[in-house]
């Protein structure tokens, strides 16, 4: 964990962002209206994940640091809003791989079940024909 941010020798611990300045969107996205924020360090409305993405309204990436397990942005003004969302692109590969394995399992099990039914049907026909 990093120590609290210091500006000019004064303690400038990160402040929470007022709920009135945050807008929650689907899929965990948050938009922070930064027009009324005075310069300082602010806790973002999320926990720190490796796939967390913070951008400005222009799509420019914003650097963050961690404070008590939460991401913090240093707001210096000039930014209208911060968009906090999650880049799940790295998680797509394991998801697709898992779904592919499940699909192969499903196809093979259905083919084996069909084959077993045919074998059972042929055995009963051959037994019935011998009598």
C-alpha cells in the first residue's frame, strides 16, 4: 500500500467523490462529473482491479495510484469528467476457451449417447431375431 499523497508538505489524503457527482451506468461503469471538483486527490468509485480503466471524457487514459485498496486520481482541473469502467478484453480468451471445451464436451457426449442407443437397439434386434 502506498502512503497518503503529499502536496507541498501538507497532508492531502484522497477525498471521496460526492454521490451527486457520480453517475452509475450498466456493467459497472461510473462517470464522475469533475467540473465542480477542486484540484486534489479523489477516491474513485471502484475497487482496484488489474482490468480497471480510467479515462477522461476525450478517451485519454488517466493514471491512478492505490490508497487502501481503492484507486485514486489526482485531479488538477481541466478535465470535465472521468469514466471508470472495466477492460475485460484479457478475460475474453479464457472465457472463449472454457466455452469451447464445454461445446466439445457437449458434442462428444451427445455422439456417445447416440452411439450407445444404436448399439443397444442393434443388440435387442439381434437377440430378438435369434428366438
